C-alpha cells in the first residue's frame, strides 16, 4: 500500500525539470538576494510593497517602499522597461507580494517574488533596517 506521499505518482524527470526551472523564473531566494546586494552585484530593484508605516518600522536593507496599491506606470517611469523588480511583503501568510507582482506584470515589467518576504529574510538570519530610507545591506554586516 503506497503512502500518501507516493499515492500520486511523481512527475516524469522531464516534467519535473521544466516545472522547477520555470518556478525559478518567478521567485528569488533571500540568500541569493542578500548576496547580490552585499557584493555589489545587484541587478534588480527590491520593492517592499507593504505600507509606509510598516516599512519605517523595519524593512530589508536596500528595499524601496512602493505599496502595491501605488504601483502605477508613472511611479515606475524612473526605471528602464527591462528593470527586474523583486517584490516582498510580510511573509508566506501575506499575498501582498503576489498582488504587487500582478500589477507589475500587467504593466509589462519583469518581476519575481522574494520567497518568504520579511519572514524568509529573518529565517536566514539577516538584519532588518528601520527608518524611511532604504539603507544598505552592508551597513548592518559589521
């Protein structure tokens, strides 16, 4: 008798490969994001899509606050069309990042979701930054 795990057969290796490769095109890992920012290899804009009040309390260093409801064409005009945006919100219990990603995609912008958001960042042991400005990830790595 199969377990609940194997009751539904696994996908073929080819289908699994396609699925997991595709999944990476939608998501960014907290560790990879931190590493890119800390090493000066940041080729994306990190957007905190929560409220300004929550952003001021604490946010990921280097993140720009643009609440999801304010993601409109005019707010994005300062960035080239091919700019990759990484969006995050509170964590896996929050769908604000998904809603922000939809808005960006509807505006024709490349977008990925930061897996885990604020919760994922904390789970990796990375520090938060407080205040109204983005700060920098290296400022907290002393």
